[in-house]
C-alpha cells in the first residue's frame, strides 16, 4: 500500500512514531521523521537510505514553516506527538498543561495549516492523528494530557466529515499505555502495557483499512469506548 509513497511522521525520535517508521519503510515507503531532537533523528535516519530526518519544534510557528519547506510534498502525515506529565488538578504545575496542549494539539493545527492547502489542491492526502484512550473522558491525574488528546481526536472527526467525498482521508488511532520514557513516569500499574512495536502494528492496520478510527488494546479499550455511555460519576469511580 505504501510503496512509492512519501510519508511524514511527526514525533518519531523514539517510541510509537519510530516503530511506525520502521514498519512503513519495510512496506516500501519513503519516510520523513521529525521531532525536536536532531541527534536522535540523525542516528535513526542513518539506518535506512529511504529515511530522512528533519528536526522541528511543533510549538514554534517558524520551526514548523521551515520544517514543511524542508520536507516538501508528501502523500500522508502521521501526527504522533505525545507530551505527557502526570498532573492532578490539586498539584497544578504552571506551564506544564500549556506545554502538553502546544505539543499534542496546537502543533497539529500548525502543521495542517501548511499541509491542507496542498492536499486540497491535489485532491489527495492522508492524515493520521494519534489520540489516546485518555481522550475519551476525564481521568484522574491527566490535566493537560487528556484534554489535549481529546481536542486532537475531535479534530479528526471534524476532518472526517469535511473531507467526505474528496480524495483526502483522515483517521484517528487511540492507544492505551505504551512502554516509553513517558509512561515510565507513572507510579501506578498500567493495564495491558504495550511495546511501541505492538502499538505501531495496530496503527498500520488502521491505515491500511477503510475505518476511521481504532482504539486499542482490547479489552482495555472497551472500558473507554463503552464507558462514554456510562454516567460520568460511574466511569470515574472505576479509576
């Protein structure tokens, strides 16, 4: 499916984004990877001639503009940025929620502001947003992270309805816990903790399908997808 295509994965210096890049390269795609860390990106890019590294800070408008110019036209983009710090409302840390919102949501808007006109002009383009199970409903200790992922997931729904009937498509993937340096910050037991490679397999299957979204891993994801229909007080008591 991806042979001969050029894909841009944003948030790919490690974790899910990097694992997804490896799978897409194996499927014949040319992949551009972006993140803030030039050192990690350069090391990764050296592993495959079809891999290009473009350092970019999604919270900085000038950096995004420069990144888009360096990358050039692409067939699709995966927005995989995931900034996370566990933070309950009673321990609000100034600047932390803002940073998560900038990375997880506002950065996607900045990137799409540049990419969408080209996609629309060509009537072709594939957008994949990486949400989170935490975006379905309010959870404890998720100030900043949960709401920013919820906004990103909502953006995906907006794109889906607006792009219906065109050559463009949008998808949303909502993973649970993935074993990364970010989830290592959690002090609680994380149900069905996945490797980045397992999570990337779920995302790739979504991208190959005609579905709009996927939430994984089951059965943990069912608690969130079905939990939307429970009274909020019941849902939050589960946690």
